[in-house]
C-alpha cells in the first residue's frame, strides 16, 4: 500500500530545503509542513513526482496552495488589518508602519520580487532641513521650488504635506530602516543642496534592500503575508455599506481568482508609462509619446488606476507624463525601448549637455521639463509646433563629465561605465573622437572656454541662467572626461488617482471612497505638472507612512491569514498562521 508516513517524510525534507534556500517564506513553510503532516494527498503527490525539478516544483506548490485557499472557507480566519498592493517604496513604507504599530498586513506584488521602480531610483531623496544651518535651505524655499516645478497644476495642500514630512521621512529611513543617506547634493530645479543619497551605492536599491529586510522580519510571527507573482484582478466593494472591502487576485500559475478581504486596501501600484497598448492611458492622454523609450519596468501599466476608477474613483493630471531628459543610449542596443536612467546627479555634479556640434544649449540643472524642452528643440517640427511628432528621430545629445565631476559622482560613474553606457576618454580630443564628425576639438574648446568664463564672471550666471558651476575641468587637454549619449525618456506619471492630504482616494464628486487609500506614483496631484528630482522617493515615504499610520489596527500581536485561510493544529494546539499563495503583484513607487 501507499506509505503515507514515508511520503510525508520525503515531502517535509523537500519543503525544508526550499525554506533553507530562501525560496519560500517561513509562514508558507509552516503551512506546507502542516499539510504534509495531515497527509494532504495533492501535496504528497506533487512532492513525490516533482520535488527534484526546480522548474516545476514551486509552480505546482502554488497550485496546491490555491486549492487549499478555495477549499478552506469552512473556518474563515481573521482578515488582515490592511492589504497593500505593490511593493515599491510607497507600499513597503505603508506596510512597515502598520506592522510596527502591531497590525497585520497582506502584501500583494505581481512581480517575482519586491521593489518596483523604486529600486531603480538613483539620484536620492529630498529632505528639508536637517542641514539648513550650513546649506542655506528652508521649508519655504523647498516648497517654492516644488510649487514652481508643478506649475499651474500645483496643489499647495499636497505639497505642504510633502515638504513638512520630508525631514522626518529621511530620519525614519536612516534610524528605523538603517539606510545610509550621508551624502547631500543639489539637483536640477533646486535652490539648495537637499537631496540625500548613500555614500556608496544607489539610493533606490539601498532603500529597498533595507525596507525589504525590515518588513520581512514580520513574516515569521504571522503578522505579514507576502504574495509574490500575484496580480490584482479587481477591487471589491460591499454593496450595502459602499465600502471597499478587499481585492480579487490571480496567481501566475493558476486561472482561479481568489478573494482577499480587509477593511483597508492601500494601492501603491505605480504609474502607467510602460503600457503602449492601444487605448492605454498613455495612448489616451499622450499619444505623441507612445514611441518614446521609458525607464520604468514593463510592469508599469496603471493597474491600480484601472481597478479604482472601475468603482468610481476620480483621476487628476493624467496628461502630465514626465520626460526625463537623460536616459542612456546603449551603444550595443541604441533602439531599445527601455533605457537606464542617467541620474539627475550626473548633471548636478557638473555634467554638461552638448548637441552634435559640441555646443551647450540649456541650463543643465534647470527643471526636467525645461531641459527636455531644449533638447527636443533640436527637432525642426518640435521647434515649430511645440508638440513632439512620434515619427521624428530623437536628436543626438551627449552628457560630458570632467574628471573632477566623475570623482564626485563616484559609484554612479563606476556603474554606468561597467554597463558600457559611459566611456572614459582623455582630453577634449578624445571627447570629439567619441562624438564623431559633428564636433571638432576646436568646437569643444570654444564651448568649455565660454563655460569657464561664465563661471568666473561678475554676472554670476551664464547665457542660459545657470548659476551653479561645479567641477570645471582643470585640464581640457590631458584630463579625463566621461562621455555618453543620452535621450529624453518617459520616466514618471504625475497624474493618477485623486487623493486628499490623508491619502484617501476620492470619487468624482470629491467624496472619500471608504476603505481605499493610495500612495506613490499611482496617486496624482502631489507633483502637479512636473516632478522635481528626489521628490518621488520622498512622496513614497511621506505618503506611504501617512496612510499606514491611519490604518485601524485590531490589536497588537494578532496573526493574520489571507481571506479564506484556515486555522491549523500543530501538536494539538490550533493556531492561526499567515501563508502566501506564491503568486503575482504590482510594483512601482
């Protein structure tokens, strides 16, 4: 006959190895071991025939878990205090805040890993004003810079929350999460140094690494359930109370749809800049940008906006899509639709933008929209109409850093050089050779001489209004230069769901949609018509924490289960545990 004990023993050994290798969460390990001890036939059969196959074992485990979810509704378990959809910085900030307050959280992420676009952020996060004694900054100045960049679409109340919460947000990342943010720079559009970044590493990657580490510490206790590769299908509403009561999800490995319930749902699903499908938000609101390359991951498809508007949520500024002026053009794949961002910091440390003739044409540290506008003016159709023609070729623009600027940029230069996006050359002769026939060494000498003259002039600014001149080259003949080709790229969606200062999602009539909050790029209005560099990670942290603080926590120490989960017995004692479906979710921040 079938040796149930032997089968369970072998299955538990396989589960233990998955857990030791970090491929399943501690909560999922407990759930699977418990099922094996109960001689669950589906699980034992999967272990027997597929445990030796890495490719097939985990997806089939997912399928077993979905079956368990569907079959276990006889004993409904306590729902989590909140469901957070998206695991970029906004989602993780909200989740960690709830968890620190003793609450229970189910995190839903459609990608295989956490982080979303937040993990790609490179320039840093703004804060005002831990250094105002020495750097001349103030909250009022920060607010003015942000408002000026936002333009006519500026919403003063949302900007005030962002600015007022900035110092505490960065302090929280340093002290609670343990992120090194010891370096401070001045980016384009800013009147003072206020953008914080790590001494050694990229801001987004370091922040997300720390956030994941701290959030995951709550898995073992059952306070946290993480569902990776889990896609939100729709939001659900209680028809009697009109309150949002959760979401329906689907995993990568199953066609079944599962209901997750909670009194609070937080959308942190990011923007829509990578969805170029017909009738996408980009196609509807900015069709001329459909052919532009993007920096966002291909998961940036506006899922949260779609789900919320289906239940009456309002949107704002949907046509405000930011073109970042500098995405690297990879010489090995110049036509790639996804580009690596050339961080704002590269111009902040003194990098110059040159056209194909070797001429400067703008204030490199102006706002993103202004720099991009002057780059696109090299196209005759755009110069005439002010509207980009998607059939036009994008002008060749070069980013050039002196040796001194390269030293200050540090790890950024190392990383971009390693990826083949930035090339080290000697002297302006080397720069001219790399740029090609359009710019001669003589042309470049004229450009750099004019720039040096403006930097030392009594006027204090150059012909483009630039007032900050950093890291001029000491030797244009034999000094090092770092050179790469750049192009405008779709980078950020200022538009999104309409929210109030508490992060509540609002309906078409301005009413609060009970039970639904939003933070990060999915929410519109915070940045108006144009976002300042360094304000995205800031928005994610400030508003993520803000909505997290407002989640009603049932009681400290309570473990949570995915809706439809089960109470299980181990050693004769029934416990509620959290477990993941191993499934799918939305990234961004």
